[in-house]
C-alpha cells in the first residue's frame, strides 16, 4: 500500500465537550448483586466540575456521597482507559483516535489484509453513548457503506448490537467492538442482515458477492483521500505519498521501533533498579554485573 | 539533584591548568637546536665541575650554582624538540629524541645530579626544589620524557625519597608532581608499562605513585583534590588495563584506605544536628555545605562514587566490598543504633543524604544491601528504620524522608523487602479475590470512593464560617496583638534548611517531578469574592492532581520496567514458607499512641462510602467480613511494642566506633587474600598506616571490645562472597509473543467468544467470565495451586502497618509529619505493580478480616476529623484560616522559588520568609500573578508582625497542649482532604497508564 495516513496535529487539546455532559446517575451493579443494593440518586444534570455555587438541594445530596463535580473526570478517564485498553490489544490493522471535540467520538480505520475483503481500507467512526458505561453499546459507522451483510447499505452502520446485546460495564470494552468490526470481514455472518442483498448473494451467488465486494473495496479506496466526513482536528486524513513528508516520518517510525528505549530515555531519565533474579523473590539474588547505569 | 559528577569537574582541571604557566615561563630560546644544545652543555660542564669535586662538602655557593644551572638546563630540556620536529612527530611512536634529551640520556645526567643531592644534606627545602623542577619539566616538555629511563629512574628515586610524611610545602609539591605524572600517564598510557617494569626500592614504580598519593585521599583543600584527581586518572586507566587494576587491588591499599577513611571521617561528623526549625527533616546541600566535617566526608564519598564510575570492575568490586565491610557494617550500623534520639536522627539523616548522593549503581547497591539485609542486633537495618517511623518527634520525620528516598529509587529489591513479599502470597485477600488483583478500575469508582471520604466538614457545601468573623481578612485580624506562643512552629521561619515541605517528592526526583504536589485545601469555598476566592480555588485543583498523578505513575512505571517480574499475583510466585522469616510480627514496631485506641471508627467510615453516586456496587468494603475493631493488634497484624527508641535506662552513649583502626588493618590483610600476593622486596607502606593513624586520631575513642573482631569481619566477607557467587545466572523473561497478524487467531476467536453474544442469548450466559461475580462459585473454581496454606495471620508487613498506624493517627500528627507521611503513601500508591496497586487502591477488594485496608484507615481518620469538627464550634473558621495560612505559606515560597537559583544562600530576611509551600502548585492557577503577590505580601506582613497564625493564640501556657491538639487536627483536616484528592487522582491515573511504558 502506497499510502500513509496521517493525522493533522491540532493545537492544544481542549477539554472535550463530553465533560459538559453528565453522567447519568443510574448505576448498574453487577447482576447478582444488583438486587441487594439501593439505587443512588442521580447526579443533577449539568453539574460541572467548577464554579457554580451548589443549590441547597444538590448540596444535601452530595454531602452524602461524592462531589458531583468530579463526575466528568470519571467519564473522561474511563474513556481514556478504554483507549488504553485498545492500545494494549494491538488489534492488527485497526487504528483509532478519539476526536478533538469529544471523547465520546472516535475515528478509526481498518485495513483488511486477507480474505474476501483483502486490501480494503475502511474508515469509520465510533460513537459512544454519553451515559457510558451504563448505556447501550457503542455504534460504529463506516464512512462509506461497505457491501456487507451486517453493514447498513444506506447509513454505513455496522450491526454491533448483535454481538453486544446488552452492554455490561466491566465486561464489555470498546476494543471488543473494534475486534468485532474487524472480524466481520473475515467471518461473514448472514443471519438477520442489515443488507439483505449482500446476505442473499453471499448465500446464493458467491461469485457475484465477491465481485460486489471488490467493487466496494475499490470504491472505498478511491475515496481514501477525500476530506474526512466529520471535520475535526483529530480526524484521520489520508493523503498521497509525499516523499518530502512521509519518508522522514517512516524513517522515524522504523528507527523508533529499533530502539524505543533510547527514545523514552530522553524524555524520562529515571531508571529503576533491580537485583532480583527473575523467578526469585530474594533481594540481590541476581548474578553480579551488568546493571544499566 | 545532588548526584555526583566528578569527571565533569575533573576534565577541565587536568587539561587546561598548565597553560598559563608555561606561557609565562617560556624562555627566550627559540634559537636553533644546536645552539640550545651548546648552551645546555655549557651549563652541564659547570655543574659537572662541582659534582666531581668529591669529598669535600658542597659549599653554599656550589649549591646555588648547581641550582641555577640546573634550572637553566631543565628549561632547555623542556624546550627540546624531537629531531625532525613538525607536528607529525607526535604521531610517530618511535620518534627520535631531541638533541638535548639524547645528551641527557647519554650522560645519565639527571641521575648523577640527584645522586649528588642525595649525598649531601638533602633538606626538605632542596627536595621541594627538586620536585618543582621535575614538575616543571614534565608539565612543559615538548616531547615525551617519561618513557626514557634516564629521566624516569631519577624521578622515581626522588619520589621514593619523599615518601615520609613531611611539611606542607613538600607535600604540596609532591602531590602536584604526582598529579602531573598521572596526567602524563593518562595522556600516554604506554608509559604505564614502563612504570611496571622499573623498580625502585619501594617496590614497583606504579606502586610508589599510589602509595604516595593514597595518604592524601581524604585531605581537604587543593592538595586533597589534586591527589584525588590524580588517582582518578589512574583509576580510569585501570578500566582498560587489567594489570593496572590488579596491581591496585592486590598491591595497594587504595581501596581499604578509601573505604575505611570514610569510617574515620564519619566519626568526626556532628552527632547532633543543630536545627532550629521544627520542620527540618532532611539534609539539603545548603545544610551541609557549611559543615566542614560533612563536606570532607562528602568529598570522599563522592570520590568513591567517581572511582567506581571509572575504574576496572576488579577495583570497583573491591572498593564496594570495603565500603560495605569497612564502613557501612562497622560504622554506619552502630551509628544508626545509637541510643540517644539525637544521634539516631543525625545518623538517619546522614544515611539519607548518602543514599541521595550516590549515583553509581554498584555503590548504591552496596548501600541498599546494607540497609535491606544487614542485621544489627538481630534486626535488619530496614526493620529498625521502619520502626522509627512510629516514633514521635523529628526521628519520625527523618525516617520518613529516608523512606521517601528509598521509594524514589524504584528499586525492586527495596520494594520487595518493604512491601511486596508480604503481598506475594496473596494471603491478605480473600481467596475469591485473588484474580481481581490485576483488575483495573477504569470507571473511577475507587476515585469516587476516596473523594467520598473527604470529611463533611471540609466540603464546599459545609456551612461557611460566620460572616462577621471573617469580614476582615484573617491575616490582618490576627496581626493585632496576638501574643504568639505558638506551639506549632510553622510561622517561625528560621529553619536552617528552609525546606520545602510541601515539595514532598522533590528531593530525588527528576526536575519535572520536583514540582510540588498539588496542595491546598480542598473545599470550604464560600461563595464570596475577595480573599475567599483563593481558598475556594483549592476546590478546583483536582486537575492538577490528575496531572501530577499521571506524571508520577508514568515515571514509576517506566522505571520499573527493569524489574524482574510484574508482581501481578502470579509472577513471581510466592515462595513456600511464609514470607517473613526476617521480621517476625513480634518485632517492636512501636506502640500505637494512646490516642489511636479508638478502633471502632474505621469501619463506619468505610461503610459510609456506598453513598457515592458512582460507587453503586461494592462487594468490597461492605462485605469485608468481621469487624476488626477489637483492636488487639495494630493495623494489619503489626503488634504493639516498646518505642524503638530503646529503653531509657540505657543512656550510655556509645562513641562512634573506634575500631576502624582494627578494620583498616584487618581489611588490608584479610579480604580476597590480596596483599599476600606481594611481590618480593615489597614492604608494607608505612605511609598508609600513618594515614590511618592520623585519621583515627581524630576519631573519639571507643571502649575496646565493642569493635568488630577481625574474625567476624572476614567471616562476613566470606559469606558475602559466597552469596555473590551463588547468585546464578537468570535468563530474562521471554518477550511476549508478537500479536498474530493472520486474520483471526485462535486466541482472538476465544476472546471474542468470551465477550460477544452473537446469538440472541442472554449476555449473562457467556462462559469463562473473567471474574465470576459470585465468590462462592469462584472458590470452587479456583485452581488448587492457588490455595496455599495461608499463614495463620495475614500480615502485610511492618512498613505498611507502621504507615497505616501513623495515618490513623493523622489528626494528632504535626503538620509536617502529615505532609511527609501522606507523600510517602502517595508515592507508594504510584507503583504500578498490581499487587501493590490492588492492595492500596482497589476498593472492591475483599481483604481478610485481620487485614485493614487503606480505605478503612482513611475512613477512621475521616470520622475522627468529623467528630473533632463537631466538638469544635469554630471549626469552619479555623479551617478557613488554616487553609489561608497554608496558601500564604506556599505563595511565599512560590514568589521566591521557581525562578531563583535554589542553591544560593539568600539574604537572611528573604531566607527567613521562605516557607515550604503547600500552595505552590496552587499558584499555578491563581488568577493573576499580581494578585497572588499582593496576597503573599499581605500574609508576609502578617508573619512579620508576629501575628499570622490561623489558629487561636494561646491565652494560657497551661493550655498549650490543647491548642496544639486543635492546631494539629485542623491542619490535618486540610491535608487529609487534599490527600484524598491525590489518592483519587492516582487511582484514576493508573487506569490510563500507557501500556508502552510497562512493556
């Protein structure tokens, strides 16, 4: 592939609007315990972390529990934690980037490297409900409706719900949605499709299905360099290979891979110490020599 | 950072020093070489005439004639250039000698001159003269001279004549010449070989350089510095030359003298650290730079550090061993166990300083090994130090500082001994919870829980103080005639160190870490404008805490990547036997102070938590089993015992070990069998002994018998060696397999199956839930290997017990103790190891009944504060003032702080006003700098007028105790609330730590 996607680097990131939204106070406990726990009052709408003198009503409530004002921090951090989990998963060929404006909207792209959809590059957007993690499952919408039984031919929305009938906090994570999105291109499921045509073709006329898929993949590729569907400084933008820019960037990425240690070391000088032999729990059990200084 | 860097200091000195002098002395002989040679021969002829006049004593005239001619000759020799000259001559290894040098060699001129001197009355004065001449010759020569025997041999002979201790001028010249020699050798390492092969009557030539320099290792002033520089050059050469290294370790006293010299120097350090401020808790550079004995010690320690940095591993190892066995064990150990509190404080502060100053890993390792493993009086140093946290007074603060230093090293071994090994068996959690150790709280529930512990009386919603009392800014209000008999020294600004209290993480952390913690009181933001805004602002500093937490955790996680294991409950496995053979629970940890008796509170506090809007489901605290309130044991299994300060009856103050003498000798002879390998004809160097004697003469006497016997010493050494050998090579853990690239790996399929519900089926029926919510089901399911026989009483270790005990006591601790204490706990909470993280921060964890959680401890503090607040009718006003005061304090610090160069001594007035800054961070978001400064000045004004103290002045000396109690409690309320925010932020930040940092 001769393209390299690059993201415009926005200015300093502001607090996303998400912070202005509030968490619904409806809490769900783990299923087995739910019945024994009392429900807590919801946090008042529009509670923001700063300023407003609390009204008597809310203050009496929140003296009971947490400061309502910290709520947005939880949401923001939860999403950041979700993002960290995505990074940990290292899903092959899947890249996401939270938007500049809201932590509840993530831009992404999937590269399909094998199978029917080989060479497909599909951009998408993930929408996370603002009552996350207690709401429905996130939605995932492809920029262009890929020809696929589970993708709505008009809106481009992937049928995520079928895999996550009920979104359970602690159990379901956004990386799973992304993994699912990738999976549907390798394991094609035709049951109760959003795109019946695709489903039928897949079942009845695989050749035609294949050629439609190829067309669809081509179509997506031909629109690769389009402006992002949603304007956002952190939207994923593709541009033709420009050696002046991209060669250097690629070089950097490749060298960074070789010695990530050095890269980090420059920014953080600290190194811890250890003389514990792996597997041992005795201090100073390691053989002498070679501690990095 | 006070880390040592010797080489940077050294380089310029070695190179550039000579330049000016050679320029000024340059003789006018730019004449052609032949002429120079003629002149030289002429001088020599005159000298020769005198030299050959045998028998009769040289007349004074002769002396001066020889002196003058020699001076001229040596100048000419220095100017002599190799034949063929040119710049390329430098490159030829075997370039021809210059004509004069050739002549000198042929005539063996220098040797004959020296012989003549030696025959006569070779006074010190004449020695000095000769030394200076040689020094000039060597430093200014245009060609390598030392490689020529006719130069080298007389030089070495001269040196050997100067071996005896002598007057200062002679020593100065001697050291300078030796320094010059070392510089030359460093420039031309090949000469070193020659040194090896030429013998003097003092043994091999290289040894004489050593033996002459060694006595000056610990000297102060330029002489000592030059000697150390010179030695360091040789050490650096040893790095690439094993023979040199071997001769240093086998045939010289270098390492023993260096290491035991530390002992001698240590013994002359002040036993008691004179400090005026109550907030003093660690030695900063400004504190010790004026104490000459400490400077001397630090110079030598710094030198050790530098030697280890540059020397050959052989030398490194020997020196490190000597430091351990010749300094740490015989001197530091007993010093830390002195009976008087003052001495304990001093030695703890010294140890802390040393740990902060040492930068070389090998040396640090030896210090840490000493702290962690060495036993003195049957307890490891570590345990002793841990116990002292429990003491009152400054000893507690100094100990906390020491642990701050230890924690900031991010050292696996330290953490293992302090905490992790107690957590490894996972016996502190309920069986069903074992797998939850690795859980990350990604929804901020822990944070919510911590924040919910902010005492009601400290929250913004709490009723504002009655307006009439606060109409006037408290600063001014107080300024009027409050006879301040402050028991709390806060406003008394005269600490010698001008510590930054609130910069709790500062001392050893990298610069960006040095940013003080977010501070400032939490709540109490009444909706009025004016001075109240500042206080109100404290309510909004959570973002700062989040930022700080992120930074600290990132740094810690990054540092810990060199660790051997993740400590996630599975790797490493706990060893079979219970974790703590070393410090059995009955070890004295100090009693709970009488005030901590009320144990019932914590539970209530914790139970209250579920009220948090986000804390809906908590199997944790609510169901945490039997109430541990019975209070028979201290927190988490630690037991009460006597204050570690030792029985009061035992007042005999032991003097600092006199036995260094014995050690010095013992270590010279015993370890490594080294000196036995003496070459024939080699004799012990008298100068070393005299040095030791001299050094030890300064040390106060110690009753005989209390020293460590040589047998014990060698025994210990043998043990250590055996231990080192037994280490075994450990393979590093295999790298995790690359994520599979092919379409859908099996793992992926499985993972997918575990969370996805492709069919319409109920989500709940998914098999293989990562964590079945039903504990019972899990007990059944948990693999048998996990079910080790739990030790009878789960114990999370003395360190945690002491910290928790001290935390519970927060309302009674002084402001300063609380700063250090909360800082330490926060530091601990930043460690990313799941075992530790889950123990401190996972509020859902169900612990064994006997194990108290941090949350419970904090809950109890919360209750104490609330009940105090309820009993104190003017609490809101007091709290407000306390906040204001702390902010003002921080502001003062800020106003002077960040821009100014920290090390400079400031004029006294300024220094005085500088107070540690809780509010430092706060100022980052103060609306306007001018406003901030104005407020600061106001507050300062208040201070100067002697009035600004937020808490009520004492009407009556008899009520001192009561006022102190009130003060501590009110400050505690402020700190506690901030601490909770800090912990909450840390808990949140853990969930977003980049996985790249930990790979």
